[in-house]
């Protein structure tokens, strides 16, 4: 096995996750400046609704579209070609959103970056899963999540440094900073080959065998090719929406829905604001946000090291329990106005629980339980569920905080994590160490 090539291709493709994380969080540093700059704009009669739904969530609406329709280019043009276009989208979005002064143009450029995020959650995990051996698939696909949280950390750090170095319009420099990693990724992704499983689905068997032989020894490459062809023969002409795949569909829908009902994206988008609501100053709030990024990265690496040994289900159990404790403490703190420097530590526990559980598991799980030909389509169902909720929930957060209050919002998130714990215990299957072909066959009715 050529471990060097395997890791190089996986890491390069996983850099799409870095851009995903950076793009998702970098806008948090622009949250309050943009709210002030465009305070006269209204939606449904309120400035909060305009700011939340149009300005802050424009990228998330793009992500929904990218997730809903990302399966088409991923299947039609290939995983690699789709990943190339994703890099271009991120690059244009970063530059465009940094230079405009109109909220609708800003939203349009952020929307374009969102398309890249949504499509990357299909194309990147699918590519890595399809080139990985079964015993290493979990931790290689988690490279996408590790890069995602590294991108989050770098966005928080970048925002903090720029906020202290740039006196005027610092938010523009925050958003423009994304152009640098977007350009690097766009150049590097040209060096990876097409997915061999995608090539087989297009009848390019010889090319697929060449790529497999560059990654594995000749005998293993031939065995993998045979397994891919057998799986493809059984799935030709089928749709992921057929009854036989209903179990897989409900599994990815539930997992994706629980991911967002933890409140993770709502917190990442508004962490400086939430910390300020808890009595921390602006500088301390931004610094606490960097702590969130560090904790996220450290515990993602822990999850990455455990996912192929402990399994997906055990990590989800650990994460669920951590969610319940941390969100319960946050709910109590806001309900009783018990504010202070302990609040960031409750959120650090929340982030650690997410990173070792949902964060480590979600992209692995939804990339491995469908047959090769239905993989992109099945992932599109899971990722679009994830991103529809990821758009709706953060978009409503400013309005919910001002209407029903933070304690109720955090209480709802806590209750949903209790439901997730029950789902993990009684419904979620274990998928570690099983080949993609065997796994998809065992879950189909």
C-alpha cells in the first residue's frame, strides 16, 4: 500500500473542509459591524430578521442549494472536477464579499461561497471514502472534519488579530483573508486523480485499475476492482429513494438533524455575541472564541484517533452525554443570570463533546452506508438535511434571543440531545471496519 500517496490525496481533498470551516466562522467577526452598518434595512419589519436571514445566513442558504444539488456535478463530472470548482467558488466569494458595500451584493457573494461548502460536504468525504482501505476509512475521512475545525480555529484567530491590528473596516480584511487558503487549495487539488469508483461507474475500468494499483499492491487492487464492479452491477438503474434504501436514508436524515439541533452552528456564528451576553467584554469574547477553536481541534484529533478503534457509535454516545451536561449548564447559567468567566468553559465542554462525537462521525457515517452509485445522491439527502437546518437555526437566533430568550433556546438544544442519546442507543448501527460494498449491502432491505 502506498501510504504516502493515500495520505497526500486525502489531505489535499480534506483542505476543502478547511475552507468550509473558515468560511462558516469568519463571518462571526463581521456580525456586529455589519448589523450596525445596515441597521436601516428591514425584513418582516425588524432589523434583526434582515441581519440574521439575509446578511449572516446568506452563505448557509447557498450551502443548502449546494448540498441539495451537489450530487449532480459529483456524479456527472466526477469528485475531483467538482472539488476544483469548489475552490474557485470560495476564492471569488472571499474577495467579493470583502469589497462590496451593498448588503444584497454581500449576500450574493456569501451565497456563492455557501455553494462551495454544500458541494464539498458531498464531494470531499465521498472521494476520501472511495480511495481508503476499510481499516483506515474512518480516520482518513475525519481528515475532512479535522481540517474543518482547523479552519474554524484559524478564522477565530485571524478575526482576533485583524480586529486588534486594523482600526477601520476590519471586517473586510477578515473576510478577504479566506482568499489565501482558497487559492492554495485550488492549485493543489489539480494534483489528485479521479476516484476509481467513479471511473468504474463511467465505464473507465482500465483507468480505475491504474489508480488503484498506484495506491495498493496489484492483487489488492484487482480484488477491490472486482468488488466495485459487482456492487455496481447490482445498483445500476436504481435510485436512492427506492424502498430498499429507506433505512440508510432515515439514518443519515436523523444524524444530520441531530447535528444541527445541538445548536453547534448557531453557537459558531454568534459566539462573540453570546459571550458578550454572558458579561464578557468584546476583546475577551473574541479571545474566548479562539479557545473554542483550540478545543474543537484538539478533540477532533482525539475523535480521529479513536473512530476506527472505538467505533462510530461509542463516540456518539460520549458526545451525547457531553452535550447534555454542557448545554444543561449553559441553560441554567442564562436562566439564573449566573454569568462570568465560567461560561466559556461550559461552551468548551460543549465543543469538545461535539468534536469527539457528531463532528468526528457525521461525514464518515454518511459517506459509507450507501452503494457506490448511490453514494453521492444519498450523501446529498443527509447533507441537505444538515444544511437546511444549519441555515434556518442560525438565521433565527437573533430573533429568538430577543423574543423567547437565550435560556429557552439553550433548553431546546438540551432536550434534543436527550433524544439523540436515545437514538444512538437503540437505532444507530456500528459501521467500523466493514468494506463499503459489504456495508451498503447489509443495510439495504
